[in-house]
């Protein structure tokens, strides 16, 4: 076991000295200092990979545009959380929001060209997860399998996925 003195000496050897640390203050962010707040992985996590955005984007893509009310039929999400996520995706220019002048008015959401560019990435992430779950013997959600072509589509189930009388067992 190292003494406190030995630990301090070891840390002093592996860590930069005061002059090196001071020189780092003058380096711009383009010169290679890691900054997690400006890292593309972190940007994608914030932009896309929260609990609901992948599902919302995939649902809009699958339906080629969808309505606010349809999300409630397909996902167990609250109105507040749905509104917040849709607003963020609209601000990030991933989706558009169109008010259809009917009585009562409907709101339709569509992917922008920029938003469509993410669908291939989402599909790759889903495929990797699906294969890993299969490899580990973990059952996979039936609706997700239908959305991604791993299972034959059942329109009735896809429109009302929480109906237990029509729900098939998850695949293994």
C-alpha cells in the first residue's frame, strides 16, 4: 500500500506541472483539448437520444407524418412530455408542425430533410440493439419489430398497441 507521500509523488509524475497546466489555458478549442460540451457524441445524446425522441422520430417516419393524438395511441407518454419533445425537435429543425384548419383543428408533424437524415442512424442503432438482445436471449418489443420490419405488420395492433386482447407474445 502506498503512503500519502508516495501517492503524491506518483500523481506529480503522471500529471502535468503548473507551467503545463497554465499553457493549456491558452489553447483554443480547435487545438485538441477535450471538451465534452463541444463533443459530437454529447451533442447527439442531447439532440436525439433521450427517452422519447427516437420513438417519436421513427413513428413520424413510419407514418410519413403523424398527428399529436396518434402518439398517445402508440406510446405511453404524457401530453406534457410529448409537447416538450416535439417542441425541442421542432426547434432543432428535425420536424415541422402544421396546423390543419378543421373543426377541431389538427396538428400534423412531419420530418424535415434534416430529420429524415437521422432515420438511417436510428435504424442502425435499433438493428444493433435487436441483434444484441437476440444474442442474449432477451425478448424484443413486438411493435418495434413491426416498425423495423422484423415482424409482419398488424395495422390494428399498430394503431392500438396497448390493447392486450390483440397483443402477440414478444419474440425471443
